[in-house]
């Protein structure tokens, strides 16, 4: 019954209340008031161009009041295009409805300053720092002093390199960087440290840390053991990926570079990229490919959550449990290798579908996943019941719900702080749009015990651990549902034996040159968003990669600050920092690109 | 670490390997060691995938410490610097500083798509003599293509000569499996 498959895919989730329609209308009205409405790239998006700074700020205030989230900010050098100057695209997401708001702002002509939304959306901070280094665009007014340069391009780079501007070639950039470094009498600007009050100390940790971990520099201001503030200096793994998308990759093979952004999220990033490329080409992949994509996304979630739990146990010296959890993770990685030939699910996604090198054995995949998840559940329960673990993790590294909302935190840390932020529910695409998957997700959520739910939303280290455990359970159920669906449907299984090739032809129409599209999915850390603009000859004009870690690093800092909790002073000591950092487990490479 | 415990550890490791029923069920070769090997890992700018495999080496299945090979917290305690790449300009100075404080004799193992180092067929480790070695296995990533992509970037660079000269092994796969890593580390021999 092939038609039944089509209908389950295109049937939207159960009709939302009339309040949703009212909200959509209101958003549309605000956008139309602020600027001119444009044709959005996809049906679940509203798109407006707002050039007037005052209107932009007013619109941002409206969106904030409507509890919208800032998803990504894309700066684009469009000086060679129709509008002739730099533009910034803001992407907002509605909290309750599957609706995105795209706001395009063209900077005032010949001005490299733009109105900052920081007062309304503090979440723009990392994006503004990125824009200073990579484009040389600064916010107007006093905000500019709060946005230092050098976050992504450290002292080794010449000043004013601005590598994402299109008026210099990649070879020129490379030559400039090499020339600057070998210059014999170079003087590097030494940042002046602010004087410390009496009794405070500055402790610098990094960029090389004691364990096997990515590089980042943490500058603590401590009063004895208590952390008073934390400055994060990242950017050490900046590989120039966005420039490479423009210079080296084409729309058809850009997924190979997307996989390199953050290795443990290879599949999530390649999926985000492929969805953006497919949106540009106007292609929707076949249902079997969507099922496999959903399966791999959940497998990636599973192995990373298990690994994180193992590392968390290791950090609190529960070595026996850590070792056993590491074994479970190894089994999941071997399952990935058996499924697609790569332990981290690389090489599966293409624009147009998926490719597997070997026949897909749904039965044994299901058996291994259920066995591993059962083992993980036992170990996680043992860890949760362990008194020493609870002492180290309860009420430690606490991030409250209002703070998470204010900072625009997304993904797992947001869910662990009580925010319902999950693109699988909120902005479903692919197989997640199918009614039976949404029903599965609802059932998984409903099946959680109330005590578990409360513990997983406290915002502390234990909550981020327990949220992982609940997500592993939910993912296991989803995997079971997907595999049952695969086995039950004859048309899905296709020919047995031989590699799996579920590709639809993808052609990039030159008429869509210099238009853009979005691709997004809920990776295991949070939502991954790709903004992709098509260039001539099937190349990429601009690819903005947004890993959820970019938004969540400020949350790590916030969770360490001393402040009041329930009327008492809540402090974090230096010795708890590794556990808190591990509980967030943010991607350095995904932040630095 | 007495020899009576290594037998038990190896047996447990083999039992875990059998329980896994994964692709590779043979235990890595055991070698008699006169000295332990101390590794310091530095991420030179990788996509964090090689770090995942290095962490897996300390799990009970691969059990790196059973062979007397340990990751240490400071380069001052290390014999071998394990660098994952490609190397970025921002990590050049920290990496050079870490290498500088390592006591002699010191060597480097480069893991990942480094620029400017020789790459054989995927899955091979190249020892300093230029002789390819290690178990061959099917190519999973076009590592040479990846290196070619990163060569164009303004943000990456080859290993500086001081570090490249002491490089005793290159595992160019992205990432090399823990088996390949273990094989390479066991075949390195005594760095002195």
C-alpha cells in the first residue's frame, strides 16, 4: 500500500489550537510592520527584510515577549550581489509552534556597524564575537566595547584578516597568515588583565588540559576555592571550515566537510547539511532513507550519551561503573561500524538520501541496541543510587530555568534546566514528521516517572546526567519503532543483499543561485542548523554552520557563578569544575569551526 | 603491576571482546616490555573524533594500561606526544610549548589528517624509516582528499620541522580504530 506511506508522511501532527493560528498571525503582523515580507525558503518559515535599526530592535522586543528563541545569526558578504553590501540574517524559532522567523538586515551602506540585539537577546553574544573576527562587522554604540576581537583568530593571525569576506582569495588569506607569523620582529598585543580585588586570584587552565580533551583556555577568578567568574577563551581548533565550504567544496560534496565540524556529531552535522542542500534543490528523500536517517541520528544520540555517562562516572572516581559503561559504548560503536562501515556513522548521508556499504540487518541491530540499553539502564541506575555520586553531582553546577531562558540555551542543557526545547518535537522533519513517530515520542515522554522527570529538570549536574538516561530510554524506544516499521513494510526493505543505495537525484537549479535554505536536525547535544546559500556552478556562496555548543558555552559560565538559590548563597568550588564541564560536554571544535 | 594480575586482566579483556561479538574478536598481541611508555595527548585542532578513539583505548576492551602504556597529565612526565590534527595556527604555540618541556628522549605520534606528512594506504602506519606497516583494512574515509581540503585553509599548517623530525608514526585515518592505535603503540618499541 504505497499510498499509505505517502499519507503518513505528509499528514501534519494533530491540529494545534486556535491560539497557534493567532500567534502566527501576530508574528506575521509584527514582521510586516517592521519591514517587507519576502517569500520564505520553506512553508514553516516567515521571512522579512528589516533595514531600519529602530524597527529591527522593536521587532526583536516583540519576538522576545512572545518567548521566541534565537537560533542562529548569519553574516553574509553580499557586496557582489544585488543588494551590494553586508547583510545579517537572524533566525528565530517559536517556542510552541513549528515556525521560524527569518529577519534579513542589510547594514547601512558603506557602514561596518550594525544595531546589536544583545539587550533583547543575550544569545547573540557569541555570534557578534564571531562576526568581529571573521567579517570585521561591529555592533553600534557602547556594545562594541563589550565585543572583543581575537575570539576566533588569536595572536598568530594578522589583525583585520576578516577571512569570510569575499573580496580576498583563500590563497591570499593563507599567504597573509604565513607572512605574519614568520615576520621576525612581530609584536603581539598582550591583553591587559583587569586588577583584582584583594583576596582574589586568577587561575589559568589550558589550552592543554590534563586529560584527553579538546583545547580551550579557562581563566578563573577565584576567591580561595570558590569560583567568582570564568572567562572562556576558545577558538584553538579554528580550522577555517566556513571558508573551506566556499572555497573547496561544492553543494554536492559539502557533506564531507560538514562531518568534520564535530567528529562525535558527524551524522548530525552531515544530516543538517544534506537537508539544507536538499531544500535548495527542492528534493525530499524517500521514506526508507528517512527511516535510516532517523535510526542513525538516534544511534548517534545513544553512543554519545553512554560515553558521556562513562566519562562522568570517571570524573567522580567511580571507575568500575565508568569501565562498564565504556564497554557498552564500545558495543554501540561496533554496531555503527557493522551498520555503515564507520564507528561514528560517517559516509552515510548524501544530498538525496543515504548510502550504506552493506545490507541493512534490522533484526540484529534491534537486538544489539536493546541489549546495550538494558545494560546501560542498570549501570545508570547503579550510578544514580551511589551516594558518593549524588554528593558530587546534586546541586552542583546549577543552571536555573530563567537563566537558561535568558541566555537562549538550547538542547540537552536546556531540557535539563526545565525548558522544553527539542527540534524532534518542535520542528520535526524527515521521519519525525510521521504520525507514528510523534506518537512514539509522546509515549516515551509520557512513560517517564514523575520523580524522574523532576530530577531531570533541576538544572544541576545530576539533572544533565539523568536527562541523558531518559533520552537513552526514549531513543531506544524510537529505534525499536523505526526498526519495526522497517521490518513490517515490504516496500521499505527492498532487495536483500548488496549495499543499500537510497538516493534520489539532486540537481541544483541555476535559477536558485544566491538563494538560501535551512537544514536542521536535533543532534545529541542540541539542534544543529545549517544556512546554505547557493553559488554559481553548483558551488557554495556561504555555509553557516551552527553547532548547539555555540549557544551553550555561556551557560557553563553561568552555572559556575556565585548567586542566590532559594535565599541561600550558591557557590561552586574549583574542584567541581571538571564535573560541571563534563556534564555539559560541549563541543570545542563545533564552536570554533 | 605484577604479572599475576596481567593474566586476569587479559582474560577479562578477551571475555569482554567475545561478549561484544564485534568485527574484531582477536586480542591484540602481547609483548614483553622492559619499560612502560607514557603518553601525553595534545589536540592540535582535530574534530574531536580521534580523541574519542584515544579515550576508547583506556576502556577494558583495549586496556592500554595492561601493556604498561599510560596517558599522563603533564608533558613533563611523558615519553611520547600524541598529537591529533590537523594542526591549527591557534594551537601552534601551545603545542610547541608542550613539546619543549618534554624531557629527552621524546617522540611524536601524529594522528589524523595532518598536512605535509606522508600518507600511505589508509590503515597503514608509517614508521620513521618510511616503511609501511600495520594491518591493512578497508578505506573508510578519503584521508588524502581531506588533507587536500585542509591544505587550502588559512587556519591550518603542517607540523613544524622541530616536531615533524621526531615523528615516529603517522596514523592518517580519520579516525584510526583503537585496534590500529594499539597496534602502532605496541610496535613502536622503546623510544630510547
